[in-house]
C-alpha cells in the first residue's frame, strides 16, 4: 500500500472531475404505476427530460421521442408533467407547453390547442373521456395568470372550467367510481406549506361539479397529497398537530391514523409529490422523515398497525405500490439514487435502474455525518458534515482543511442525505463540506419550519455562521478559510452571510437574490407573495426589504465572491447578479461574474454546470492561495 503524499488541503488530485459530476447520470423522478408497467421521468445531462417505461417483463425503453422535453411550467417549477393512463400517456412538452397524447408505438398527437395556457397534475376521467388538470392561463387580461381546475376532452382538446376563483389549485383526484373529485386550493399570501384547503365535490351527470365541501385545512393547516383508496376512502396528510401526519375522511369525520413526531409530507414546490401509496385498501406503504432522514413503513388501514421497513436508504422518494411490490427511488450517503422494487412479503429488493455507477474506489468517499450544533436564542440547528477524504494524500502537520458551507435553496426545503458527486468533488480535493438544514428547513416539524417566518436573511444566515464556527471550534476545519455557497434562496443566504457577517472569507452565489424589493416587484405568481411570510408585507414593510437586501449594504462586504447566473431566469432576474457584481467591484474586492445564455433558474446544460463548478473551484484556489492539481480554464476575477 502506497504512503499518502504530503500536500496542502485543496491541492489534492481528485479522481472526480467536474465532468464526472454532471455526466454519466440520469435524474429519475415522478414514478407512476399502472397495469402496463412502471413509468418515470429521466432528466439527462443533455438537459432534456424523457418519459421512460418498464414493462411487466422488465424491458426498459424511452416513450417520448428525442425532440420532446417532458416539462410543464405551471408555477414555473412544474411537476405533474405527465399521466400514464391505460395504454396511453399524456404529457407536457416544454417548448410549447402544450399537452400531447401518445399511444404505444405511435407519434405524439397535439391535445391542447390554445397558446399561453399551461397544464399540470392531470388525472384521467375515463368515464367521460377526458382529463382533469390544473390550468394556468396566461392569455387573460389579469396582471397575473389565472389558475383553475379544468377538464380537457380527449377527442378535440376542448377545455371546460370546473373550479375557479382562488389563486391556486393542485392535486385533483377522482374517486374510483368517478363520482367525486377532491382537490387542494389556497390563496395569497400563503404558500402550500403555510395553509391549504382540501375540498370534495360530487361529479354531476354532465361532468360539472356540485357544491364543494371543505374537509380539512385552512390558513394555518397545510394539507398534502389527497388520495382515494381502492375502496373509495379519502386519505391525506395534514400538519394540524405541528407534524405532517396521515389522516382519512370517512362517514363525515377526519381520523388520525398514526400520530408521531415525523413528517409524512413535504413542501409542495412541484405538483404530484407522493409520500404514500396503496398496496391495497388495507395497506399503505409510506415514507416519513425524522431528523432529516427518510424511512419506509407499512400501515394497516384496519388495525392501524405501523411497521417500519429496515432499508439501507436515507432518501426515499416517489413511492408507488401494488399488491406485491413497492416501487421508489432511494439513495444514501454511499448509494447513488436508484429505482427500487421491494417485495412487500419477503423484503427482497431489486434494483431496476441506477442514476449512476460509483466508478471510484469507496475509500475516496466522504460519508456525511449528521450533526447538531447550537445557534441563536439557545436553539439547535442541523446539518451533515463531510470531512475531507482522499487516501492518496495527507495534509502537513497542523494544517486544517478549508470548509465549504452549502446553503440549500427554497428556503422552505431541505438538503439531501443522499450520495452526491457534487460534494465528493470538494472533499476529495481536501475541502470539507457542511451541508446545512438551517431553521426554516423541512423534515423537523412545523415549528422548525416556521423559525424563518419573518426572519429570512437572519435565522438561516445565523445557522450557517454558527455551523461553521462550531466545526472550527471543534478543531475540524480552519476557521480562517471558511467559504459559503448556495443557489437561489441559498444564494441569498450566501450573499447575506458575506454582507452582514465577517465569518466567511469567500462565497459563491448561484442565481441568488441580492435585492428583495426587486424580487417582490418582479417574480412569478406562485412566489409573488412568498416574501410576505419570510420578510413582511410589501410595500408596507419596505424598510425590512431594504434592510435585508445585500445590494443596499455592499459597503459591509469585506471578502471576495463569485456570482453565477442564467440569463433567462424568470425567478431571479439577471440584473440582480449584475448589480451585485458592479457594486462589489466598485468596493475594490475580488469578484467574478459568469453568465449563461439560455439557462433559467438552475442550470440544465452539462457544459454550463461543468463550467460553473470549475469556476467556483478556481475562485477558491485564488482566494485561499492553494495550487490546483488539474488544469482548469481560468476565469476573470476583478480586483484580484
């Protein structure tokens, strides 16, 4: 066995290149199961999302042709972009936002007809030869698009409005006998994790709906995934106790199924999210989160017996089930996400598809360690710490590694505990990583989620600062070489940390918010009142928007930063990155701005993701003055 070569942290030669991070992988999502097989979406490094099917005999093939990209822009974040129903599939095409109908072996046929209308989260109404879906209509005279539930005829694509009047709708679900429709709805300024209402209405003979009844939910109760069981009982998830737990509605009453301090729901950033499925009317297969880690269990709907299934996964998504098997996408710190079929009787699992293979020796892998650390007001925050790891190198005596703090987006979201080459990219080079679930993150109950209420830019930033300080105080990282990175809302947290605190010595903002006021005035409908809860109502509390916007306090910035921005971003306009760049440059601080034409909120093209990651590494190397072990295209850094 060769002896490790002495070399400073950051300068270690890694077996993982930026290309490795963004190539040879697929991102699987949106499982659906019917008698014709198992369906899912695959996002591929080319930037296209393809609908894939596995037939009952195990054959896997693409369904949609190469010139189609299965994505909807409802709420801008999409989800619910296809429906498998019998022998046919229906899906949204990103380029024109129309829905298409495709029969086996045939080319897709245009279904919807009107440009400017987007659709998502469809369910089949076979008795009436139609789909029922969420529609977001951008053709109206309203200053914002109009959302509603509509039917779409399968013969001619004719649209009929079924439910309207509220700001948002989601999860239309038809009862097994086709006689009842349930759905979620909410209004500004709520986001779906703040408060939603669950409604049920009779489907009349002509296909219209009778008067609706509110079953659950309200301004401060979030409902998630309404679902009819095979015997026609309505189930759903509610956080009325402070935790998203399972409930059902029958004989006019709501019944809790298995109360526990765990999250059976997640923030509905996209449509058609699923954390439970029916194996039968008597058995639910469900996922839940405790302390940021996901688990799988089976719940008997008659006895209410709850049994956890022991698995090697800490990430479990998109659950589907039939009488014999559960299907899900699972992963862990050392297991890339994989499509799994689990035998519900024997417990045996079969890997149907992998997102990627780990093509490096396991000795190079840094395994995330769940940590808790003290933060403001005597509270505790959470994260995953990844020590630097590379068996080929040893740092000089007394040297501690730099730390890169990762701040996830959302901010109402959570980081993943699953395997990510994007983390190993840093740790194998000798840079430790702290992936934080700051206050406001999900997976820890409503109270933890609401720590951010009115305090975005304060609580999240303090937790990132205190997490870094904690690791430095434990002698695990170099307190003089702390960096922070994040995208979207995580980019805002990064900019705030660099502006209002002196702990970090460098940072990278990916399409991050620098001007809250500009965001409040210029963003899409879904998030147009999000800041009411995170900051305060605008313009009534304009003072808070100015106070917490890094662009107005750039004189406080005392360390270098790099900004990476898509030029077609509808969520964070590119001018925010440009304004921040100009302001920091005028301060005389090292700063870099890299823009990507054609990219939106989150980079999809492989070459752009590679360029961004390499640029970030190059930037840290210059700031922290370590030599790179590889040739990376240089970037222009002002004032360096």
